[in-house]
């Protein structure tokens, strides 16, 4: 019996649920590094934390999406883990079932837009465009002096560092993020 394509994809993603949860947990930890908030002035608010989490989840997904299998399935599983966590967080904050969908869509659109901007700048090797994108998204256009360039430098360094890590490590739920505080000029 042939499995419908949608179910086949779910099974592939399902095999990576534990690894994706571990990768997502590492992204959460990296996004909460105090230096990012203290030295760079990322707002230590729900929005500021979401924006940094989006950066680190994007870094993982960007690394995995073009890798050979299981990269794309693992990228999807990381995305799913992130949005499962967002759903859970909204429910814990008392958002009603009727409003969850609206909030989830807004977060998905925010993540998608940011990911497109970050990927375009990274793929073009345009650090100025990357700094502009993070200034626009993380600080809503009002980044402290040099903060956006510093965060862009962190993103570029993390991208290179993730590219050096073997796919097998990601598939087993292991990822190594650099400490952002050690990447300052």
C-alpha cells in the first residue's frame, strides 16, 4: 500500500521530533544569552525575545533546509517545534482558543518575512543588508548605534559555524552555537 504524500512527510518529520526539540531548545538557550540584551540593547520584552528566537531558529532552518536528507525534514521539524512552543506559550498566557489562530498566523508571517530578509542578505553576502534587516526587525528601526552591525556579525559567524557542523550531529539533536559575547570586535 502506498502512503499518501502528506502522511509520508509527516512520518519523516515525526522521526525527527526529538532531535528537533533538542535543536530548538539550543536555539532558545542561545537566544537568551544575556550579552545580546545587555550589550546590544535588544529589548528584553516578549517581542524582543521572539525576535532573537526567530534569528536563532532561522539559523538552524537555513542550515538544514538545503542539506541532503534528513536536512529538509529536520528543518521542518525545528519549525514545527518552535510553533508548537509558541502555541503552548500563548495558551499559558491565557489566549483563548478562538484567538490562537490569529496570533499563530501573525507569528508565522513575522518569522517568514524575517527569514526571507535574512536569507537574502546572507546568500548575497551583504552584511549591510543583514544589519538593516535586523535593525528593522529586532529594534523596529531604532537600533542603538553599532548594535545592528554587531548582531549581523554574530549571525554571519553563527552561519559559518553551523555550516561546519555535520548533518549527523543535527540529526541526533546536537548543535553548537557560538557565544555571541565572544564574537564582538
